[in-house]
């Protein structure tokens, strides 16, 4: 029984590791600080099984909106947070 529990836990961790967000290239097209949202034109987001497109995301930390401005090319990570597509990390591309 104990071996079965350990196997189940390890299996769950490996599934989570596969679904981790990877940095995605994008460009900021709109920022809505009042609503805590950012619109990004982006490439495919593998962990969300999403093709490239332009779409609105919630922002995980409002301070992230101060790091970028409209027109900036960025690298970002996004995930589902409380059922919402959310940018969890963002930085300007070099």
C-alpha cells in the first residue's frame, strides 16, 4: 500500500513538471492597469495548448504592469490561475 501511495505522488509530480509554463515570446499591445489586464500578441503557449494569437490576460502581480509598456517585445509565462488565463512572469526581451 505504501509503495502505491509513493508511486501515485511521484506520478503527480512528474505530470505537474510536464505542464510547467515555459517562456513565450510576445508583444504588448494594450495595458489596463485599472482592471489588472494585459493584451499580448504571442506565439504558441505549450502548457496551455494554445496557438499564437492576440489576447487579453489577467496579471498575477499588478507590479508586473509597471515593467513593460505598449509596443515592448517581451518574454512571459502564463498559466491558469483560479480558472483565468494569467501572466505569472513577464520581462522585456533583449
